[in-house]
C-alpha cells in the first residue's frame, strides 16, 4: 500500500538483520516463499483489490507518436534480433548497457502468466559496516548523485492543517486496506454537506504506535510525515493533516478512487508502448521533482501507483523515502525492483530510482518484471548477473530505453549521467511528449477508472469496519492525563 495509502511494510525484515555477504543458491527461510505461482512477496499495505472488481475502461489515444506494435511475449535470443547494445540519439549521446540477455536459462526464469503474479511487499534490512561505508564514500558515484539539491525541503512551507480540525470531525465510511500494524480507512468530514463529492472524502492511514516502535519504523514514519507535509506535486498523493491518540498515529490524505496501477496492469496483462509511455512519463516528472530536493523514493512499483478519477497516476507510500545528500546504505525496497548497488550495499542514491523506472517500464510492456524468481535471493542473483529476457517483437526504442535504465554502471545509467533527468526527457522513446502539458494534466489518460461518486470503493475490497476500541480518537475526543503526557511512545511522535 502506499505509505499514504498503505499501512507500513507488512513483513519487513527487522532493521538490524544482517544479510550474508554472498547470496546462497537455496531459498533463505527468512523470506516468505510459500507462493508457488510468483514472487513470494505479497502486497505490502496497498489497498487489496480483487481483479474482478475492475471494470473495463476506455483506452484513449496517448500523447506520443504511434509506436504501438504487437508483442509476442515468447522469449528470443539476442542472436536472432538486431543488436541494440549501442543506440545513438539525435544529440549524439550513446546509451549502452552491460546487461547480459540470455534465453538458455529460460527454465530458471520461465515467463509467468500475468494473472498469476501476486502483489509484492517491500522489505528492509541493514547490511553495511562502518569500514565498508568508509570505503564506499571514498568512491565517486558520478552523475547528479551527491550534488547539492536544487531546492531545500526545509525551506518549503508546511501545508498541513494545524488547527480547526480534529479526529472526531470524521466518520468512518469503510476500510480500504489492512496491514501488519495499521489500516487505511475511508472517512468523511462530518460538517461537510451530506453528498458524495470527492472533496468530502479522505483516506485516513492508521498506524499502531507500539508496533511502529517494535518494528523500528519510528524514523521512517516521522520522515514520511516530514516529506509529505512539504512536497506538492500533481502526481503525488496529498497529505492534509496528522493526528495521534493513545493508540495510533493518523495521516489524513486525499482519497484516490481508481485503485492501483498493479490491478489494471494485471487485468490488461500488459500495456502497449503508448500507454506505458503515458504512465512512465508521469512517474519521471514526479521523481524529477522529488530528486530536486535530494529525496529518493526507493519503492517504485505498480502497487504504489494509484489512479485518480481522471486516470492520472499518484505516487503513494513514502515509507522508504529519504533525503539523501550523498549516499545511503539501508537495504530496503521490493526485491524485483532493487538496483545492483542496493543489493551489494555499495551505497545508493537517485540512480536507484532510475533503475526502478527501467524495471517498471519493462513490467508494463511485458506483464512481469525482468528479474523474476520465486525466492528473493534468486531475484538478487539474476539482477547481479544481469540475466534479462526480451520478448519477441519489442520495438527497438523500447528496448534501448529499458537497457539505458538498467545499466549496472550507475555512472552511465540514464537519468544519472551529466545531463541528469533531462537525458530521459530527450530520449527518442519520448519523442512527441509535451511534458509541460502532461504536468498540467491536459492530456487524455489512456485508462479512465469507472467511479460513480467521491466515495466509490469498487476498486478496493470491502473489508469490515475496525473495532471502536482500536480507533479511540475517532470515536470520542481523548483528554490526556499527566501520565500520558510523559508517555515515552507518544514522545517519539511529537510532530503528529
């Protein structure tokens, strides 16, 4: 789920778990690998959405030139296709990749029908010593990583409502999702007119404080609030207010009724290059905005992308987002989307988000991620070995874009070279995209979710209401006792 929309990481690896220096060939028992049909990771907190709940939606013409081609998702060897290791664009720049493609090991990475892939959960662990950290810092990262931010987040005004609104002003209308130590509720402001307009309904993320502390997520929850209270972008979910009571902390966010992109992708099995281009372009603009503040997102995947009523994406779940001026070493994210430098604990920054863009682009075009295995360690081995399969019929420009993003050398990775994100905007695959019009939301979206009102929940599971004892601040206003004022747990969430 998205942090906004999602309950923080269900099943996260404890923060001080040490991962082995080398990846074992057998499945690690600490990972849930019970799912025999796809990645062993289940959805981390995003709203649970049944496939049957998503109706057919009209596909409108996208914004860029028609390059849509029929794609055969059977695997082919590079010996039978044009060599695309070197593509030169109009500006004379060359994008190359050391990724190795092979069809010989197709048994180890057999394509799985899109309908069988389960939503993936994000995980976290720490695997870096002070000595290795010092070694990593002595090496240059190249590109825009480690540069001063274009803007300082601390200079941005906090846009949260600080007065005039309290928890008891909202009534619970439904449960949108549940997770390990929280849930997301659909709520309506009581004083607003009794209608179903979108302005009256919100998504309220409820997180149990004792579980946040037990799972060592205090820093991440506070960082999520700090970042979302200051950023504002049309493709990022809005945070309006935060609260806390004796049991929980609460984040009041915009309700995005169209459901996850993951659900729509699984229904369609795969997207055409034009549909993929529309969605990827919106994500690139959102990441470019975040990177201007030196914020790295670190959990890009279809499960964390929500469709609003107009069909535009909203990036959600900022539980792993972090302000990083140089590098960070936390091993966190979703296995299929991890960049090599994250797995190797080599220190990572903005380039890791651009790697994830390549994985997302491939998954939208093909229907499953380029590095797939039932075990997370199997996924890590494929990423580090550079094993990637290409479907027959993928057009040359799409392949060149994915290759440029999935360059294991981050100094040569698209988005992290001397031109920064502008290199992505100038790539021939995006030729014809009106980036300014897209950011102004003037382009017709390819998928328009069917919604009848602002409180329409057809794209989410209908889950039971939470017990009143678990959301005391929503039921009645609490009066803090002198003992509660010095509660050591509440003291860790002073900003809420």
